C-alpha cells in the first residue's frame, strides 16, 4: 500500500493532481467570498437608494417610521439599525431627526459583514493555499527521494545511479509546480477579497453619509450643555418669581401699615 502511494506521489502526473486540488480550494474560497460580499454590497446599495428617496431632513423626518420598519426587516441592517434607532431623537417641534451618535459607530464591516461571512477564515484562505502548495511539494519530494534511494541502492551500477538522480531532479522540478500554484492563487485570492471588501466598505460609508446628511448630530456633551442652560434659566425664573412675590407682598402690606 505504501509502495503504491509513494509511486503515485513520485509520478510526473502527481503535481497536476495537487494543482487541481489547490485550484478547487481556490475556486470555493473565491466563490464564497464573491457571493457573500456581493450580496452585502447589493443590500447596502438598496438601502442607499431608499435613503436617497428622502431629499432632505424634513422628508426624512416624515418618513422615518416607515424607513425604520423597512430597515429592521432587512437581514443586513436589522441588528445595527435597531441599536442605532435607540440613540435617535425624533424632534417633532423642529421636524427633524436628531442623532446622538454617528452612524459609523453602528454600521461598519464588523457589524454588517461578520454575520454573513467569517472574516477571519476568509483572510486566512490565502495562507491556506500557500500551506497546501508547500505541503504537496514536500510530500512529493519525500516520495521522489524514496524512489531515487531505491535506484541508488540497487548496486554500484553508475548508469542506474545516474538515471535515478536524473529522475529525482525531473520529479523534484515538477513538484514545485504545486508551490507556485499555491502562491499564485493565494495572491489572486487576496487581491480579489480586498477589492470586494473595499467595495462593500465604500457602500457602507456612503450609507452612513446619507444618514448624516438627513439628520442633525447632537452629542451627549451638547445635550448636557442644553440641560444646564435650561436649569440656569429655570433657577433665574424662580429667583425672579420670588422677587416679584416679595415685592407684591411688600406693596400689599405697606398701605395697611399706613
């Protein structure tokens, strides 16, 4: 059994079998990333188109409830939008939607893409291709050396020894094809993955910009400052009220004393 395996691994056709396996892994990783990231980009583009239908802040305010219901039903945005909606202030007096935190804190790659695709595994796939290519190369070399050792050990025949060494070199050169294939496909896969991620990231950034342009950002510090101003105004009002009451009482008491 081991002899058959070694013979297969040292055969000239073995590197092409190895390359076929590496190509299948590459195709699976590429298709998986393409389908999942493309679907995320399409969903984000649709959300941007929905926001674009609201031309200004007032229009966004008027349709906020409908938009919120629509986004919470979208698998890509449901969780992030639910958390974002908790920080939103719908100001009916000014007829605008005020946000206390920037959309980028909720809508980012980790929140939107991670539930759809394992980013750590996706980023590790190019490394897997390189490792697979090196693994096939080394096991092929081990098998080729084992076959060559048999030819060299058969006797002191110089012709057989030379033939075994030539065969070893020929087979060894073929075995490095799997390493070249693994490295080449790893570079291609890494490039495509980064390109797809960049496209999705740009779409998410455009969505966040569209939300910010249709809302008014008011930070926690601004809210606290406004609360302090209101408290000061209330305190001054009470102080004036106390003065007015004291003055009125004094005016009422003065005639009676006279």
